[in-house]
């Protein structure tokens, strides 16, 4: 298991991670536990949450807490908001990671399904960040990592539009609340070897994205935590994706749109 060697260990703190039982969220949980963070783990599956919490507590001697919640459900989201806003049990680092993508194009999905995705990718990020920023600015310390995507820089439908919102919001919040002791960073990964793409029926071997575009999740999270420690507003792990983001600023949007099927079977 990779750890974030070279990243300073926190004196103490508690991190709340959404989507914490798989992929990028699980890797954040493992690496933050290795740094000494106590954890509040949020996901829909209570059984998997308990399993992960037990594993990390046993391995690293950290305190773990689980919250089973579907963030597309406003009542369940409110429970997580309350935990984030707690003054008695403060959250020092919020990792807004939960999300999912839709394999089909806009008109091939129902409007309800599109709205459910928007609720998780945007509404949950907004409301949990609001709760966190209120508590953190009152204390004068804290941090938020919003897991966005390189797709935010590309015209790729509603998923890209949602992630573009995450980028814009994170950049603004970093500038607005940095002077009050809260650092906000947008993490923009590309294709990563996790369950996220497997659930869409895509993987590094069988998806339409070439092999060189797929990232290792351990390296991705390690880089993200180092970038966060350096107070970067954006973290774009890997040289290839840094180059892609740079190129998108020079290529007309109409040309970029021709590549919107990349990564779909």
C-alpha cells in the first residue's frame, strides 16, 4: 500500500470523506489514516463502510466513524451536513469525492437520472462545502478537497458541466476563504483505474481511451495530498493530463467536442 511519504504528518485532525468505500475515496481514506487522521467515512453501503472502518482502525490505530447516506437524497445529505458543521466534533478536512458518471449521452438518459447525478456532483458539494466553510472559518482553520475531473476542461455533456462548476466554485472559495484560514483545492484526475469506470462498463484494457491515459489511484491521491499541502488551488496529477489541460486552452471548443466519445465503448 502506497503512502504519502514526503507529505508532513498532521499534528492531529479528522477528515470526512464521501464515497469512501471504493476508488479514489477509499485511497484517500487509507492514505489519510496512514498520516494519522481520524476518519468519518460516508457512502451508501453500511456493510462496506463498517469493513473499511475496521480495517483502517486496526492498521493505523485511528478513530473511525461511519455515516451511511445517499447524497442524492436531501434528508440523508442533511445528516452529513450536520456532521460536517459540528463544533463539538470538528472536521478538519472535507474530501468531497462521491460521484458517478453516466455511460450514455444526454437524451439517452432519463431527466431523473441526469438530475440524480447533478445532485451528487453539484448540490452535495455545495451544501457540504457550505457546512464546512461555516465551521472552519469560525475556527480559523480547515481544508476542503473537491474531486473534480479533467473533463471539466472539455465539452463532454452534463458530467463535464457539473465538474466545471466544481472547478469554478473551488477556485473562488480558495480565494475567498484562504485569508480566513481555509484552503480549498480542486483535484482534476483523468481516467483512473477504479470502480468508477468499471461501473460504467469501462476499464483500461477494454475502454476506448488508450492505455497511456489511465492513472494509478495510489499515485493520484499521493500527488493530490502533496499539492494540497503546498496550497495549490488545482491538482492535475500526471504530466500527460497537465499537458492535456494546457492544450484545451488553445484548441477551439468545436474541435474538442469531436472527442467527447473518448472513454466510452
